């Protein structure tokens, strides 16, 4: 009986593998996943406006939704009604978009995304093999504009 079960399982596996080999694989294709409608039109259809005032709570950031440039007051109003704001990077080129968002009544949140070890590389090499982040040495400080940050918490 165990030999018969093994043969039946092997036959099932072979038939499934043969059927799968005949199917063409599906590959991801970069396309406008929204179809013919714009992001804002889809947002209006899928996400209802907030039922209660947002108050002092921060809005959620729309990542790669409406683009990085200044948006029309209508687009910004649609976002704000749903508790959302446009993604803005910490860059001088974003100032017009930030001003447009602010004029529409939105909260300006600058969110810089990037890779790499920043700010860890600012700490320098660990002394005597120590990996403590509580040391405060000149190599553990960075100056950003007029603001100084330290690795100390």
C-alpha cells in the first residue's frame, strides 16, 4: 500500500508540473495601473472624505500619487478632504509645491527618502570596539544648515 501511494503522488506531481509547463508565465509590466482615470479621480472614487475634522492630527503622505510639483488648489482640496498631503522632499525645488499646499490649508511635511548609512556614518569608527551610540565626539556631530544634530539621544 505505501508503494502504491508513493506512485500515485508521483504521478500527480508529474501531471501538475506538465500542466504548469504549458502555461505562459505572467510578467510584471510597467503601465498606468489606474487605467484611463487619473490618480485624483480614482482617489475620489475609492477613498471617502473624512467623517470628522482632522484637527491637529497630521495627515498621511501620498507617496508617488500626484507627483512632486505644485498641484492645483482642487487637487490639494481633494487630498486634504481625505486626510492626505502630497509627498514633498527636503529640497529647495519643493518650495513652490510646499507653498501651494500651505495656501490650500494643508500641513507641509517634508519627507526625505534615501538609502545608505546616513546618519550612522557620521559617528565615525567605534573607539576600542565599542558600538555605543551614546558617545559625543566631534566626529559624531553633523551640521545641517544652522541646526546641529548629535548622536546623543
